[in-house]
């Protein structure tokens, strides 16, 4: 939900920076997920900050135009060697 600046609860640590872009929870840890959902519900500013940080991360790392530009540089370097 980062593209719309919404907070994230996730169990895949490759995606989330814990307490920055979302909250990591153990897969199938119902009690922990419930606790973190309550935390997000009670902490509006933290929730918004995580959503914004997630959106910024998407724009930085998952930007189609940037990825194409990077790939073109790589291809150019490869073909010049």
C-alpha cells in the first residue's frame, strides 16, 4: 500500500524496514499482529510517517523510469567493452 502512502504490516523482512516503512510481524503470529495493528490505530502520526517513508522508498527503488535508465547504462557499458 506504499504507493498511496498507507502503513504496512508485513512478515517479509526483505520488503519492510521495521519501524520505518512498516512493522514486521512473524507470519501467523496473530497476537503480535493484533498488537501492532492496535499500535498503528493509536499512533496516527507514526502511521502516516511510515506510509510516507514507504512511498518514498517505492519512488526511489521501484521507479520504472529509473530502472530503465539504469538498465540502459548497464547495456551501454557491456556493449562498449
